[in-house]
């Protein structure tokens, strides 16, 4: 380790001062340190042009925070012919180097020929932000059965946009609310016209209320020995909790995210 000074990256310094490493670490910290294809252009979809040519369509990707792209409509890479009676799997990768020069190119890593089940060959799993100078990002694999190559199998993980993540999160929250609404109705239909039990009493009876839940209403049911708690989390999702007392032993029932009920023992 060596001591350094502060570096204001987003600034005008009068001279070049932002390095590729600065940009890569920012991307890795934002998108994640793994490899992703971005939802742009053709997302690097792969097709087999002939028995020796794999075409990678246009798109943008990130490997260890380092952005790279198929700049035109497509790029192509060659694979070797198969052998009759043998099977093989080739791996198409983006080969990235940061030393002594920066470069990125498509490569086909040839798998091992076998009469049995072929396996995908290995690749360089470098971490360009941890001192490695070479990393390879798998794009697709191509199985060659005898002399017949099969359609490429995509291996890319697509990155989500902030807009997409927000939409997914909103949908999940709404789904949770919808699934739990039936549970809430099932419990509240047994209330005694709003009769409530003092909160301290409920807390003594049901001492293991899950963290993050706050009791907003506690009601008696029409059936003796059965209490229902209607709880609300800070994010607005409602939960229903129930307490049943039977022969001196109490059981807690909690609604899970998917609306399924689970029963668990609690202290009497």
C-alpha cells in the first residue's frame, strides 16, 4: 500500500487527469463488478453464419467496469471444423487487456474433442480492478456435434436500467399488497365491531412481533381464545398476525410475502 492524495475526478484540471481506471471503478461500483450486456442495439445477439463463422450483432457491454462495444452492425469470429464422431463446445469471448496496451477483441476458445458429452472450455476470469491485466467475458457457446455446429447459446447477463428496476420494484410491492389483502380481510372479518385490546396487553401476549412491524390495531375475534393483530410496515405493506391460545400454549401465525400462512410456537 502507498499513501496518495485526494483526486477530484469530475473537475477541470487544465490537463488530462482522468484515467480509464477511474471510469472503470465508477462503472463497477454502479452496475456491479461482474460482466453485463447493456439493453442497447441488438444486445450482442449471436448467430451462426456458416459452419465456421459466428456473428455477434451490435451492442454495448461492461466487463469489470470497462465498457466495450461492437461498434458496427456486427463482428465475426471463426471456429474450427468439427470431427465426425466427436463432440466439442467452443466458447466465444471478449478478450480484454489493459497492459502493456489497452485492447479488446473477439476470440473463440476451442473446447476439447470427445466421443462423450462435451463441456464448455475455461476462460480467463481476471479482475481488472484488482491488479489483473487480462479478463475474458463469455458471450456465447457453440456446440459442434460431429461436423455440425449448433446455434449459439447466449451467456450474457443483461443489465437493468434504473427505470426498469423501479418498475420491477413497484410491481413487486403491488403484488405483495394484493396477496396480503385477502389475509387481512380474512382476519378483520372476525372483529367485534371495533372492540380493541390495549396495546400493552397485546405486546405481553404476542411478544415476538417481527422487527419493523408496528401494531396499528388490535382486535378481539368472536371466537374465545383467538386474537388478531393488524400491522403495518413503514413501506405501507399491511401484515396480519394472529395469536391462538390453547391449553396454556400459544401459537403465532404470520403472513409471508406470498400470502402463505406459517405456524410457529411462541412462549406462553
